């Protein structure tokens, strides 16, 4: 029974060059590396893959503060919990409703994402050193030659789309058009109820 090995960026780049029938190094390798990294980021932004899920990222609270910066590699929030330092009690925060009560002196119950900030409500009684526990989907790190491709099920669609764009770059438009539908058909999307 054959086993499947997830390729490194260098081996995936070589497969793209072979299938697109191009040769050379230097600028061509740099261009294909950038293309593969761009395609990986696009797939990560459009879908949620468990390989890119960060769990229990701790954000310490600040006294009476309701806005906290999101991680730099943040794509989408999956779950947020509030943990009290003294008791260790953890509760899930819910998305902010349209009409929010404005009672003062209560621990946070809701959250909202505004730009690159996570905003919690109510924040009048937030003590210092409690924690927000974030589960979020992140962008993948930029791959270098020795890095293993992080999402095995995306190897085929990324390779096909990279070959297609390389053919366009090489002005082989008819061959590129044929590969366009193949790349879309091989895309593997995650289940939406994870």
C-alpha cells in the first residue's frame, strides 16, 4: 500500500516546474515560492483548516479595559473564554447581541471583533491578570525550502493552480485554461460544523 508524504516547499516547487515544463532557478524559483505561499494564504483566508487552529492562546486582562489586540496571524475567531485568576472558573463569552444591557459592575459576557481589536463587554469590573482564552484560525507562516506543506489535503489544488499560473506566465494559455477546472475540482474544503 503506497504511503503519502507531505512535500516540502522545495519538492512542491520542483513538481510545479516539471508539470509546467519550465526550467531554471533563481528568479523563477523565487516567483514559484511566492506563488505557493500566496495560494496557501488565500485558501487559509477563505476556509478554516484545523491545521491552522490555535487553541487556548492566553491574553491577560488589564484593569477595567475592554479592548485587546488580536494576534498578528489572526484570520477568524472560533471561541473565546474568560478565566478568573483566583477561582480558575472559565466561562464562554458570546457574540455581542444587537441590544446590549449597560449594567455596570459585571464581568464580561460578550465580545465583538472590531478591526484588529477584540472588544469585551462589560468591562467596568475587569480585574487585572484574569485571562481571555482564544481559539482562532491563523494565517500560515511563510514557507521556506525545507518547510513541510502545512495542510496535506491542499497539496493537489495548490500544485494545480501554481502550474496553471506558471503556464500563463510562460504564455501557454490553452494548457492553462484546461487546468483551471481541475484546480477547482480538487479543492478540499473542511466541514462547516467543526
